C-alpha cells in the first residue's frame, strides 16, 4: 500500500493543506476517491485518467494526480519517493490551458523536498 507524503513550502506553510481546504465538497470528495484508489494499486496501474507522468527532462520521476470536481479540473503534482511505495505531493492547481509555470515550481519544490526529506509529512485528510 502506498503512503502519500506532502512537502512544506521552503518558506513555511503547507500548500497541500491549503489546496485541499480551498476545494469544495465535490472536489475534496473526488480527490479523496482518486487517492484512495491509487493507494491500493501497483505503480504500473497508475495511469490515465487518474494519473499521468510529466514529460521533459526537468520533470523526471514526476507525475500528476488528476481529478474533477466543483465544475473544475485539478492537478496535484508530485514525485515517487523518497522511499519505496511513497508518493510525495508538492502542490495542487486548477487545470488551465498550460501549467508550465506551475510544473516548474513543482520541480523546484521537488528539489527542495529531496534535499530536506526530514520536513516531509504523511498527508492525511
């Protein structure tokens, strides 16, 4: 079974907690259902529509949890690790035409998380 971790922001605060708090009931329920489903699956079954890998050298090992709710589409960026059967969530966003800027921020946060694994916390909601 997978464990989901979250990474605090380099300056403090918990962006994943804020993201979830800002979701409506439908969005939060949809996110919980997707995470609960992924938690039980082998990595090879983490596929669309609930999950997709990010492409590009800068995003190696990263992916996005995908879900809809509250008449919106959302993405939660994260990476596999730091340990086996762990996925670390970095930040969540409403899906827009392009999330390149947000993906770059998530890659920076991944670098921070990998250098500061002691700050990661188990994500429960």
